[in-house]
């Protein structure tokens, strides 16, 4: 048994679910299950009794359990030292989405939606890959600087002094695994009266994107809501692609850009996907488009960012150190596309520096 194995606790009232999760996680030789419990109270007792060598670094926590549910247990688990990473497991329902966002606001690092039998259950390769990526990625982040931590003075100074070399008329953001926390870190540094529109594609199932939009809107930055088909783009608004819908922009003649939602086939195994969003924005904004790629698995956004760069727009990306999974930002970085790579907070500072460097009339030009 390797001392360097990642230690995981499973907390779910279903023995079948615990067994399935254990099989997936222990298929990776770098992971060891140190406890399997059926409710929050049992999880707390197991933490108290565990010797240091068996203390979990990551806890997979079901939210709906008898005796003590996950929401009750969450803050108690997070008080333990050394503090574990908690990833909540949630049902693919509106109630599950609401509980998940509440848990993340209460300190959970991320969530994993439990797949239904119709989606292949826990045997689904996509679920297996997402589970392993989140458990390993957040454990790595736990052992480095905490995500969302305040930047040091040197990093803030670098963010202020750097320049994007453009004044964006629109911003597009793509994110996936680890995205909700990265998005919160970025959005809370942007003002309510931001003078440009933002389109966001985050890989999430239906229901969860609406809750994400509500969460981001509560941070005091740009107005944020799930996008509606046909609505006119407005400056100062952040539009979230709904789960299971691609979000594009359309524009006719001198008319304003409008949101267009569709159910075209998934791209990069995703719907919504970042690439179609970017492709639709390039003809409208060209060199005035800023694309931001945040943490996530795979390479969704790579082809779209190539088109942004080809049109003279600017691409920036989250750096490897602050990414839970450096797949999406890593893909654009390896292609040489980003003008800069930085943590989400610093990316927000770069955006504001670019906007503040220009008179308001220059930013507002053709935003509609």
C-alpha cells in the first residue's frame, strides 16, 4: 500500500452506490478508499476515529441521507483539520441542482451528478472520467494554493501592468471541470455595470445551469441569467448556456445580436459546447472579441479559439497551477493561442484594465 495514494471517503446511504464508486475510484492505483459510510453522522465518527494515515483527503458526500443529511454534515466535516475536500453527489433534478449550489456556497469544492440508468448509470465512461478527474484534481489543488484565494501583491501588480492590447466589445467564456469555483472567482471581480456582454458556456446538465446563473448573479458582478432563445444581447449582462442546448449568436443586417439556442449534435462530446458559441461570435465581433478559457477536461474551445485568433481577437486562459483540470486551457496554451495565462482573479483584472484603458464611447460602440 503506497503512502502517496490519495485517500477518499465515500458517504452515501446506498451500499450499491458506495460499491460502484469504490470500483471506479480504485481502478486508479493512485487512489485508496479509506472509509465507506451511510450517513453524515457516521462520516463524522469515522473522521474522529481515523489515524493520520487513513484520514481522507477527499470526501464524496451524498446530500440526501437518513440520520444526518449531507447539508447538515458539510460544515461539520469542513471544520476538521487538516480540512478535507468535499465533493457533493447530487441527483439530476431541479431540487438536486438547487441543493448542489447551496452546498458549494457552503464550502463544497465541486459536485458530481449521479447519472441515471437512461444515461448509462455509473458504467458511463463520461461519468467515470469526470469522477476521477474531479477527485484527483481537487486533491491536487488542496495540496497547493487554495482555489479562489486572494492573489499576492506581486500577482496583482502584474495584472494591473499587463495589457491585452485590445478593447473588447464582447467576452466569451468556456469552462468545465472545476468551472463553477473559477467562474465565481472571476465574476466577483467584475462590476455590476460592465459595459460589454458576456456569453458563458459551462459544461453542466439541465437545471444546474439555471442554479449556476443564480449563484453568479448573487456575487454582485454583471447581471447573470440563463440565456433565452431570441433575446437581444445587452451590455452588462452575462448569459449562461442552458444545459443540453448549444448557445450561439445571430445577427441580421443592422439588427442587434440575438441569442440562438439549439439541440444540434454534441461537439467534443458536449452540449452545450464552447466551440459553436465562439464560431458564431467571430463574424459579429472579429478582432474585438475576447475569449477566456477556464479549467476543464478535454479540448472544447480549441477550434473556436483558433478562429478568434485568426480574426484578430484575443484569447486568454487559466494557468495550470490554478486549474483543477488543465485540459481545455492546456489545449489552447499548447497551441500557442493565449496572450496570457493567469488565475481567474488575475484574468478579471486584465479584462478591467483593458476596458478602463478606453473611453466609454469606444467600448459601447456597436455593442448592440
